C-alpha cells in the first residue's frame, strides 16, 4: 500500500476507519476489546491493524500530558524563499524537540511546534534560523494555555456508545505528581516510539521483569501519563483539508471561545497564544466548502474579530513521527 501513489479516499474502508477511531479513543486497547465493541472478530482486528501498521499508514505513539506539553511550547511560522521550503522543513523535522512540522499551501511557509529549554530555543531562533539565507522571517507564538490538542481528537467514525465503551477512566491530574525514576522514563520513551508494544516486548527492551512493567504501566496510567496519538493521514479518514485559524478574540471571551472550539468535532487543537493573534484553532475539513461553512457558521457567531486562515499542503512530522513524503 503506497500512500504516495494511491488515491487516499480509497485506501481506508469503513472498518479500517472505525479501527482508527477505536485507537483514537484508546491507543493501547487490545484487539479483543476493540472486536467486542465494534462487533467483529479479534482475528479481523489483529489482521487489519497489522496491515495498516506494516504499510506505514498507521502509527500509535504516546503523547505528553496536554498541560505539560503546553508549558514552554512555541508555535513557529517560518517564511522561506520559494524553492527552499523542503530543506527548512527537513531540518526542523530532524530535531527531536520539534514534534510537528507542516508545509503550508503556497510553498513559502513552514509551521512547526517546538518543545525545548531556553538554550535550545535561543540557539534556533536567534542563531540558526537567522543565519540561514533561505529564511526570510520567523514569527514565534508562545502557548499560554492548551484547551485541546491532537491527542484528544476523534474522527467521529464511532457511535457515542462505542466510544464510551472503549474510553479509559478519566484520571484526575494529581496536584503534586510523584517523581519518576529511570525505569518510568525508559518505558515512556519506548511508548513514545510505539505505544502498542506489549508488556513482554517492553520488558525485553528495558531489561525488567514483565510483572514489573505491567505494574509500572498501571501506575503511569493512573497518573494520566499514557495518552496516545494515532498518526494517520487525515485524508484517509475523509478529511482532505487541514487548516490553521489564527484568531483575534476579545480577551474577556478568550476562555469561552477556546472551550467552545475545543468541543467542535472538526477541531484537533486549540491554544491561547502570545503574538499577533491570541488564539490558534487547528481543524480538519472534508473540503474547502466545509472550511467555509466552519468559518461562517461556527466562527461567525463567536464574535471573533479577525481570522487568518492558512492551509497545510503537506504534513512532514506529526507527534514526533516522520511521515512518508510524496515522490518528486
């Protein structure tokens, strides 16, 4: 299965899309549990998911806690000379502290999310990017608050009852989370590469007994640290347009508008930000007509004073996963 040459709308059938939807609810759900909820056999679930993963269509990785990820996160808009966008996008995507990279429609802007300390941030923003003659301008937005992120988005291919049956219990965020040791960090790192690894595989990778790994994962889950993200081309789920909406919202309505947009089924991220605008909403839409209806029917009544819409031409990296790029 080659996403670079196959019509995306014909790659995933309804069952495959429902399987992706199940993993969006719980990325570590076992095949038997998914099968019971969706009304198919466990063998079918195992076979279908195996095919999707081997083809590179589907990958499930651990996501940081939404509040932890928001602290210190930067949203970068990098303007690039025409013809140089691929080189800049690749350079950003190779950084381990940059989990999301997109090339925007028009080929002269790269969007990226950066999670790093002040030293790495300053070296990139004040040294490396300005020293690159391909970069003409960089706009930096600091994330002030995350209303929702990509790890919480669901594509809507399950019924409410099915999603509820698969959902893990909501875990309150501890007021003072306990310290994590080296084994905890090793397990979280492994799950950041592949969140569907079994207890046995994880035990072999970290050199600990399987019973210990099972207990540790149960503890980490209880701390709310096993959130997952399903990396899949949204076009395979019927969403052909991926857009960023840079919004100006009256400060007195910022919390209300952010929370309202976070509840919308097309929206896969909402962040209050510093910079020229104060709210970013990212959304998937079936087509440009659907994007227009969102702007007119959803944003209009919310009292947004200005909206700049940018459309993703190509996703390069999502949740730390480098994506297959089209053949030139």
